[in-house]
C-alpha cells in the first residue's frame, strides 16, 4: 500500500508524508521542526520513524525545518547539489544525500524520480514516488508545465499540484506590488487555477485517478474557486471520474490511499 498525507500546503509552509508498509518519507519541510512533529503525531507517526526528507527547492516555505529537524532526529536530507548549496548556512549538521536532477534512486522500497521544473530557485525539481505499480507525483512551485514534467506525472495515480492563485483576484489585490504580481505570473513563478486545470487536462487518459490542489494563496484564491475551475476543465475533457480535492491551508492531515 502507498499512502499520502499532506501535513501543510500553502505559502506559509509545505510538507507531505508518503508511506509504504516499511518506508516513510517527507516531501519538503516548510514548517518548523516542532510543527512538523505535531502534524505527524495527529496521524500517529513518530518523527524518528522517517527514512528521509526530499526537497523540491530551498525556499523557506519548503525547507525551513530541515536544520533543526535533522539535528534533532538525524533524518537524511535528499536534495540536488545547488539546492543543498543554497541551504548551507541554515543546515549545519544535516546528513545530505545528493542526487542528480533527472536521476532515479531508491529510498527504502520507494522508487524516486526527480525532474526539473521552472521556478525562481537554484535547481527546483518535481518528484514522482512509485511503489508496487502505484505512483504519487508532486508538482508545486512552477511557472508553467514543461513537456518533461507532463511526461513524468502522466504515470501517477495521485498528483499534488499547485493551484496558487486566481488571475483576477491576483490582479485586483491591492496589497501586492506590481513587481510581486509579475513574479508570480511569470514563467518561473506559480501556476494559476487555470494553468493547473489545463495541465491536468493534458494528462487525462493516463493513470490519473486523484488530484490534490495545493499551495493555494490565502489572499488570491479560495478552495471553492480552485476546485470549480479544475473540475469544470476536466469535465470538458471527459475527466469527470478523476477525484479532485483541495489541500487548503489549515486542513488537518489525513491519510489517502494512492492507487
């Protein structure tokens, strides 16, 4: 069995747990070590039972907890070389496990695939984690979907994908300077609801059975709007059977069976 639990997803922090019967891995650690431990306790997981933490990139909402966590629990941190280099000041005492972007490697009984994504970070990646024919994918923090990213996630059964903002809400937001809006909307920024919906429509017909919309902006999006946008687009392509859920900020973690 392969399970996914989203511990946090949003601009204030991102962290997810992937489990088999014998392996437990975090994807990102964008909360404090204390908060990650508290979230794990909710689903009955001991912090010392983790076999590794995979990092998509170095931004604090994905990596802020690694230094304290690694020193406290000794969990190895898996990252590519530029991500590890970008975090060297915050990660003293970390047991780094460096992988080459685009490579496959094993972590316990999980097969890990990494692939490049376009984002304003040192060497950002997405992941696909596979176990006994089931797969879960992570596509967060990317400005657009490259052909490689589409091909990698086409094989997964469950996909956690960024649906960061609604374009109209972002344009009308009076608190964000125009330069910040340009960064979010750029090809190295974040996926909108519409962009996420279009990406999902392009991979229909593969293995996809469930979508988790994540990394929602608390100011420029709502779970209801993200769900509506994606479900309507999938329905146009005959994807009504794909389950679409929302990993909204503040949601309590719960285990989902992948497959």
